[in-house]
C-alpha cells in the first residue's frame, strides 16, 4: 500500500483561556488517501473545525499548544515554520468555509481575490493570473466567468459565492481541500449542487476532500469514509456502510437516531441525545460520552482505545468498551438504530 | 450620480435654511442680546436708542428682520452690530490662519492616529498596546486650553523656543509661519490622535475576527498583506467618515480653543469673540459658514465612502 497523502497522528490542540486550558482536540489520528472523500462528523465543540484549522496552520497563536504530527508528503505541518506553512496554504492544502456570505472580502472584486492568491504564490503576470482566475471560476460552474470576475461578492448569490470560494480554494490546484460545513449556510437545493460539485472535482481531478459537517445527510451523499468526533476525540471511524448500518459507538447511535427520515412514519417527538457535551476544560474521566450514555458501566472510567473490535472489519474502529454483540442488541430502539426513544 | 448631486444640494439648502432660522431666533430672543445697545452704546439717551431701533428696523416683524438679514448675508453686506465691520471680509481674513492650523493638524493627527491605532491593534493586550492606550486616554482627557497654556508658559516664556502666539501668513515668511503653528498643531492634534487611535484599534480588532480575514490567511497571503490589504482596508472606512466631519467642523471655526489660546486670529477666534459679545450678524455668518462646510464635507464623505465600499449605493 502506498503512503497516505495526509496523515494525522495523535494530534492534541489546546487553548489557554481565562477559565483554564481547553482541550479542543485530544489525540486525533487519521489518514487521508489521494482521491478520497473523508467526512468528519460531530456537533459544535467536538473539535472538528479546530482539527481542520490546525491542518491549515491557522489555529496557531500565543495561547495555542499543538502536539502530535500532521504529515503532508514529507512535511510535518505541526513543526513547519510560519513561512513554510504560508506557502503550503492554498498551494497544497486549501479550505472552504461555512458562510460564503462573510468569507469573501466585501470591498474587492471576486476575481481579484483569486488573482491575489495566485500572485501571492507564483511570480506571474496580472494577465496570466486573471486568465487563470476566470478558468477557476468557469471550472466550478459559474456562468459568464469573464463578466462575473468583475463582480463584488455581494453581487453573487449564496450558492454562487460558495462556488467562487471553491474556485478560490482550487485556483492553485492543491492536493487536499478542507470543506468546513460548506453547505450549512445554504438552502437545500443549493446544498445538493455544492455537494455534487465537490464530488465532481474529486472524481475529475482526484482531489482529496476532508468534509467537515454535523449533517449525516451530507455524509451519506458524498463521503467514502467517516470519522465521528465527540468532545475532541474520534469515537468511531469507518466506511459509509459501517457508520450507517453497523454503528458501534453509542454516540453514533444517538446521531443516527435523531435523524428524521422521509421513508419512516413521522415521530411525535424527535429523539435527541439527553444532556449536553462536556466542558473541554474539565472533561469527564475515561470515555467522554459516559455522562450522557445510558449504557455506561464500570469499565467506562478508563479511556477506551480507538480500535477495531470486529474481526471481519479491521478498518472499522470505535471507542466503546461494550462487546459488539451487546452493541448490536442495545442499539435497536423502537425498531431502528438509536440511543434513546423519542420522548412522549 | 446626477440624481445624488441634485438631491444632496436640495438637502444642503434646506439644512442651511433651517440652521439660519434657528440661529436667528435664538440670538434674537436671548436675554441681553438687544442689538440697539450694541449699535448705540450703553450710555446712549433713550431717544437715541428709539431712533436707532426705528432706523435699523428693529420694530419690524421678526420675519421681515430675518429676511433683511439673510439678504445682507447673501450679498455680502452683513455687518457687525458692535463695530460695523463687514462679516464676510472678517471671515475671509480668518480663513488662511484656520486652514493652516487645521490642515497641518489634520495631517499630524491622521498620521499618528493611524500609526498608534495599528500598533495598538497588532500588539493588542501586550506592552505597546498598553502604553499607547494610556497615552491616548491622557490625550483625550487633557483640555486644550490647559495644554496650550502649559506649552506657552514653558516653551515660549521660560525657554523662547517658539513665538508667543499670533499668526504669520505662509506667503510672507514660511519659516515664521511654521514656528507660529507648531504648538497649535500639536495642541489640536493630541485630542484627535487619542480618539482616532482608539477607534482604529477597535475597528481593526473587529475586522481581524471577520471570516474574510481568515480566508485571506487561508490563501497563504503574508501577514503584512493580510494586515494592510484586508484588515486596514476595511477598518479605515469608518475613519473616513469621522475625519470628514471633524475636519469640516474644525475648518468651519470649531477649533475655538486652540485658536484663542494661541491668538491665531482665525475663524474660530472670530466665532468665540462674536458669541462673547452676542453680536448676531457675525454669529449668523460664521454659523452658516461652518454649517456649509460640514454639509459639504459630509456629502464628500458619502461619495468617498461609496468608492471605498462597493456595497454602498449613493442615494441621498
């Protein structure tokens, strides 16, 4: 097997705040192969965005402590100098953000913002950069790119702006694209278009994509493999089928249980996971999900390692001490996968 | 743009009209403002006063008096009640001193206001920021007349570094012009440097948290480019508005304290003297002059603003 494109090992990111040290990312490891779409799923505060920003070198700061390794090719992005990181950003690894309404500078033309990026990395003429910016806009499906080049961001619709952001991210043909909740701020039909576009770019260019989302529907649409994150840790990792049809971690059950489905009778109340995510300053000892988990038992005070507990699926890993047979029994709630029944 | 200009000019005329009516009424009604006393002198016989009252039309209805005064204002024949000096000539005489003071001070306060604001924002919470914050607050808190008096005492009386007030036209003697203006420039700028640096600091810190600044970093731009091209470019927009209005007010005679302390004989000092003697014609003349400049500059600010921020459309 060839070496993965990007490998993250035992990444820890913590921030010093006035209330104490926030352990935003607590030992995250994963690998991303060329041409793969990896989804990172989790709720707000699970550490997925901080993980992404750390890959970009954008979580650095006087109050941040970053440990572990992020290898992209032969470079370690954790120890790379600020200047090396600056060159890698945009050129080898690029990012698209959640809200396309605010992600572009309102006072510059959309095209010029792409040209600015190209010229920050390459010593090329304005004309050449402009031509390439127009090409980038065309490649993400923006009609009339020559004319749209001269528009300001507020003259674009939300979906078009997200396309332009993707064009900006891909202008230098990076190997990895991190899309942080790229569809959350968009309406549903536009969401589907943007996901199609990411999928198309992945297939046509072999672009590796890390898709960060809290929406399992988005995961089901496009991803090859998923990581489920909770309170700074990966609690489950597997293929789309693993996660949706044979979920091993109670938190994943809870996420799946709180989905509404058009092909099922509408529940009277939407099941939700009881409780709230733990404080990342003083997280619970052992399994972080323990306080909210109805299946907690004595062993849970020790941190379960992220490993495969299924002989037939060595790549399907989770962080739960329960035996797989017990899990398969307990995860069925009201005839479907869930953590708790919908409240009456 | 043409629509904007027409509406803005109509607007301007209305504002100036409203201000002229208000100013006229206030100083017409104010106790002790009787113009007859200023024209005839305090010791004049009652018969003389009556004669003056009749001759100058002070027995006419208010609106007739207002119309007469506005007519004189517009054709330039408005004269002071107390010394019969022509208001327009007096204003024009004061403009070079005021313009020298305000333009010079504006360059200084913009330069240092922006410099300190940027340093303060870049080093937010650290030593340089703390020092600048303290200095800015001191600058904002110091009264101009006190700083001015202190400077005059130590730098002209104790050590004769600078001339003790007054104004020398630039065309007459540039070196002397400069030496007469250094202290007033300093004095007038201190306050504004404090305000501008505080405002720019908070604007920049706000902008630094904007998503598009994160995007700029994600593009791999250098910190310098992020700061100048993205943070500063957006943080300076509100400063433009503030500067336009402050500059308009000061050049319209608002730098009363500085001009008076240093005896610059500019518009501001003329304003102060006119108000001190409740002399309606120069008060009205200078008020309209100042209002005109402020309205004009706010229109210019709007045009500049629309240039700086493409989301803004010019609709008056």
